[in-house]
C-alpha cells in the first residue's frame, strides 16, 4: 500500500516472513516530523524468535530517540543488542528544508538513492553486524533533489540493476510491483521500503 507521509514523501513498504516461522526477523520503523523523515531497518541474524527479538530491540530504540543524530542512534542500537542475537542495521534521516539525507549502516542491508537526473547514490555499509561489541560507524551525508527515489531492503531480496529499476518516470507503485513479482516469498525474511521524496 502506498502511503503519503507528512505530505513530504510517498512510501511503499512490503515485508514477508520465512516459511515456517511465525515471527519475522526483520523489523522497521519510520516517522516524519515537520523537519525530517527517519527510517530504520534491522535484520536480526538468522530467523525466527531470537532474530525478531534483536531487530525489534533496535527499532524500539530508534522510535524512542529518533530526534538524535545517527552516530548516537547507531551507538544506542549497538548497546541494546548486547547478549542478543545481533543484527544488520541501517538508518536513514532526511532533512527536508536543507534537502539532504544522512545515512549509516552496518551489515548487508542495501540502500540506493536515485535522482531525477539519473544519478545513483549507493553509500557503502560497514561490514559485519551490531552485537554490543565496540563498533565503528561510517555516517555519510548527501544532498538530494525533489522527486528523488530511494530504496532500502534486507538481504531477503536479491535485486539487480537498481538504476534501471528506479529510473525513468515509473511510479512508486509500479516499481514496488516489479520488486514483488521478482521475489519468491518464504525463502527468507524479506523487507523493502521504497520512497519518493516529493519536494
């Protein structure tokens, strides 16, 4: 389902759970304020109950402290995973007025930003996962243009050709439909969030 979030962006979210499990190991949270949009995706290691516990803990931290900067949020996420399963984590924060987004990620969650002029931005995540152990973060800041699209997804999806997928004048609905058609549900927990920045 397409959702208009705070009249600032259009968002489509889709999630499937690995066959045989009642709980999804992926979790996500997003929120828009007048100043910014924030989105977090966490992929708990493995699948099932303990993966869900780990990813849910990350999401709860970001939900509570979403006003903080990304380095602080990543540090909090890392700490909450101490003695839990561990998780790949990516956080995106978009500042509307100054037209920039800040991104930080650890692990195999992928993120792409595609501009109307055809530029694809792919910030490289730090390898590994968060587990409560000392961890370096690589937070990056990029400018964006109105009508840019972004895609963030867990490794349950195997997406190739992100530039052609996000390119052209295709609607958010059409792109989301293609991602869903090309995916076999049930193989792994899988989540994607597709957004279009309206202004």
